[in-house]
C-alpha cells in the first residue's frame, strides 16, 4: 500500500487508525476538488451534499486547517476543526497542536480533529462529517501532489 492509499486518521476521541482509500470513495474524492478550491480561495464553502453545513479552510503550504460549522440564521455554530498534514514539517507539528494533538504527531499523511463548541448538541451532523473529512483529506493530498482533475 502506498502513502497515497492510506492516511492516519485521528478521531475526536483520540483514537488513531490507518485508514485506507477505497475505490468507492474515488467519485467523492474527485468531486471534492472544486469544493477545496472554492473554500481555500474564498475562505468558506457550503459542504455538498449536506445542507446547512459549511467549511472554513486555510491552507499553509502542504497543510490544511478546516472548521466545519452549522450555518444557522442566528449565526454559524462551529462543530469540528480538523487538520491535514501531508509531509513532516514544523508547520505540521504546529497544526497537530492546533487540532488538540498531544505528544508526537502520527506519521504523515494524517488527518486529526477536535470538537468545537457546537459538537455536543449536534451529534447527527458530526456523524456525517466523519466521511466528509476522510474524503476531503484524500482530496487535499491529491491536490498537494498534483494528482487528478484540474481545479474548478
């Protein structure tokens, strides 16, 4: 298995597992390219296909920080932040701390998450976000490595 086929996935409760890239994920990962481009360029983008959820994204070199929030009329409610590190660096180590990691980060590539203030009251949305963040992490890795379709 190559590093493009697996990523260390650290869940909000601190469990880490090597997650493989599934063939069934490919259409979703490919569809994430446009979403990634818009969110990184503009700073935010609604999350397809989850109405009411949106993502704020910041990229620094090969690393990505994402905050997923519930887009409500009375204001955004942050649910989860996660980071994706594609290669070892000082920035990846800093990102590890931002997403609540302790000790040494796992080998790159990794995707780690921490719950935000709205997580407690929105468990159903958090369950949806798990697949989203896994596929988005693989799409980010593809983008950094120049793999796949052109950005849209």
